[in-house]
C-alpha cells in the first residue's frame, strides 16, 4: 500500500504537455533562466567548459536560498556540504547571447548525501547540456559523514525526481 501511495503521490506532481510529438514532463523542479554572456565563452565563441559548473552551482545556491532554512546552510558551525563528484555533458553549442533555462532536480537522496541533476535547455527547449553533482554532509570538526538535517532533507525531497518512472 505504501508503494502505491508513493507512486500516486508522484503521479500527482507530474504534468504532461504534448506538442509536436514531444512529451515534456515537469516534476517538482527548480528552474532558473539565464543568459550566456560574452565572458562565459571561450575563444571559439561557445560556453567555456568550466562555466557549466559555475552556473550550475549558482542555481544550486539559489535553490538552497529559496528553502528559507532556519539554519545557515552556507556557514554552519556543525556541518559542511562539500561536492564529492561532478560530471557534465555538452550536447549543443551555447553561445554569447543565448537564453537558456536550467532545470534542477534532486535525483538521489540518501541519509547523508544527495545528487543534483541540472538540465540546460536552449531557447528551443532542446537539451543543450547537463551536469550532475554529488554533495555529502560532514561534521565540520571531525570531517565524518553525518545525517542530512530533517528540515533540509524535507526541502530536498520536495525537488526529488525519480529517474525510474
């Protein structure tokens, strides 16, 4: 019964939009619009590879700030949240002046870590790039893993997407 309720609850959070034989599924994502600036590009005129992670991290910061947490996430005395793994993929060139939309999802949530997936869509709605980051909560003094605080875990759950649908 619990499994059915979880699937039903997930289904309620999904909206399906059909246009020109494409199906776009919107989950509980955090979305930000950005413009690719000239200074974000390399000499070839396309997005410099490191900017994928810089801009993705800025979206992560905006999502955390939107949680309006009771604790200071960024400068907490008890815990730190280092990124322990990253990867990125470029699918279409992004150039200076391009308007993009970055969708951010929690794609894995464990006791003391979580994975974020960033989908970069160009102005035509096509996937232009993607990135993933894995974050782990550690005790700031002992540098050992600790559980994600309940308040933060609940906020992360609200942006979780099951990739096995």
